[in-house]
C-alpha cells in the first residue's frame, strides 16, 4: 500500500485507475452471470467480493491518496463495489428461484397415489394356540408350570412307571445326550414337569405344563421330531375321574366351541390307572355327516391320553397315595392347531413361511 503523500503531489495508483476498476467490475459481472448454481456462485463470490479481491485492494489504496483525491476515488470504488454486490444479489435470487422451481418438479408428491402395502407381521399360530389353551386353564384357577428341555432319564421314564424294557426308552423314540449311558436325554414329553412339581410342592396341585418335546420321528405330513404338547396335572384329596371329565369338557368347549362334549375310551398308559383316550364331538358335523372329512364320519375326534395318576407315580414323587389322588392328561398343540383350523400338512406349521402365519393375524 502506498504511504500518504504529505507534499500533496499526485501519485497515480494502478489499483485505483478507472479502467482497472471498470475491468474488475466487468470481470465480476461476467463471473457472476456465468454461475449456474448456488454452489458455483458461492465459490466465485470470494474472488470478487472477498478481502483480497481487486476492488477490496483498491479500496485500501484510497487511504494513501492526497486529501483532494480521496473523495472521488472513494465514490468510484464504492459505486463499483455496489454494482458487483447488486449483481451477485440478483444472480443469487435467480438461482434460488431456479432451485426452488426444480425442487417443486423433482420432489413433487402425488397425494392421490396409494401408499405402498407393507406386510404386517404375525405371531406364529403355535404360540397363539398355546396361549389360548393356557388362558382356558388359568381361568379355571390352574397355574402354568415349566421345566428344562434337557432332562434326566429318571424323571422322564422311571418316575413315571415306564420300565427299563419299555419301547419308548429305546433309540427309536428318544434322543440321548452323549454319553448315551449318562442318563440325560431330550425330554420326550412334558411329564417330567409334573414330577418336578410334585417333588417341589405339597398338594393341592393344579398345573398345566406346556412345552417343546423331542422324539426321533421322521418329518412328514403328520409328524415332526420337534413338537409341542401340554399336559395337565391335578393332585388333591378326593379327586376322581368325574373331575377329569369336567376339566376336559371345559377345555374343549373353550378351544373348539360351546356344546362340544368329550368321551373317554379305556386304554393303557403306565403312568395312569385307570387310563383312557380322550375323544371330543366333531365340531364340524356334530356327528351328523357320514362324509365329514374332519372326523371321517364317526362324529368323534381323538385328542390324546388321560387317566388317574398311578399310585406308583405319586409315591415316586413323594406324594402319599393313600391320602391324595389325581388325574393327568396330555395333548399335542400341533394336533390341536391342525384340528381346529384344518391344517393338513405339518410342513406348513414348521417351515416358517410368513404367509402361513399371516393367515392367523395377531390372535386366533
């Protein structure tokens, strides 16, 4: 920067030359007009309006002019800087208008277009049926009892009066945890939960035992090596088969509908005596259609097994069989689902296809 001219001699300053100032303005106007977007305009603004732009440097040189020339030079530079500032402001307004117009076109929302369909999730029907069954028995005043899936052989078989030579204890039915003679297996039914409950509690006992069980079955339309079942156990003074029948009638009416009744057919199970198969009246034809596909025209549908708890089972669990009696029953949850909703193939239940679960929604 030139120093003050104390002798008031005219000293020409190149930066303040009218032609240089006009050229700086023209360069700024050309650059401004050539900006095609706001980002480009911002990048060139510093070059023509920043602290080191030609017009800013010229403005600094005014202080070194003689007093008589400062006013004219200041006016000339000020007007030049104003023209540049006005040009940049106008160009910015134009570019912002173009941007807004482009956004309106590119980001327009058609409010008449339907929203895309998002498939809702669904809980698996096995869980829903299990909860429905639990609700029925909890409503009767029962409790829910659970136990481990890896279980001891004694709790699974011996305590239930299932002898060493019983076929269910062989490899053809049971998954053994290595070593095979270690006495640890994957439970084949939820009955060990009943034994655990009797060992831990003092009667009266009213429990429902739902859970996952394992057997060495091949997967086909009606069987699977991993499935779910629920078992009921009641131990109290004065319990009879009449109490069993009443509990079963309440259950089938809660699950399959009002008016559905049960019948008991004599059978044999080592853990109950006497024992009976549980049938319920067909809820489709009510026994009036000989061609009914649900019951095969018999009017009855087989559900599972039941009976009075064997005295040996009560004794093995530490319950006095001379004071207490009890009943127990067991049914498959998959079978209940297949019967209640006409599911024909076990593959549909276990393969995890969301389309199958979605048909049941969030509750049954």
